[in-house]
């Protein structure tokens, strides 16, 4: 489950286990200023890179390919 929060001070993109949310802490999170600006989404790019890195480390386990699209930009 992806949670996105856009604040004036910084934006947050977090990944949670959908079966354990909201009780569980996030599995992965990144924060940054202007992370979801129109035409550029650096926080989503960081998520894609982290997912690709984790996929390479799977070593024989089932790996899911995910395509991330950004919709409804500000």
C-alpha cells in the first residue's frame, strides 16, 4: 500500500504492508521537499530505484514487476 502526503515543508511517500496497515510501521519511506512537483516526481523515482535494487537481490525468489505511474499531479 502506498501512502502519499504532500505538505508545505516536505512531501512523504511510504510503502506499507496492506494486510497490517495501519498498525504496522512503514516498510520503506522517503521524504523530500517538492517531491511531487508537476512534471517531475523525484520521490517516485527513488521508489522505483529501491524496488529495482530489491528485485535484483531476490535471488531465485518470486519477483513481481511493478510499473509505477503518477496520476493526478498537482
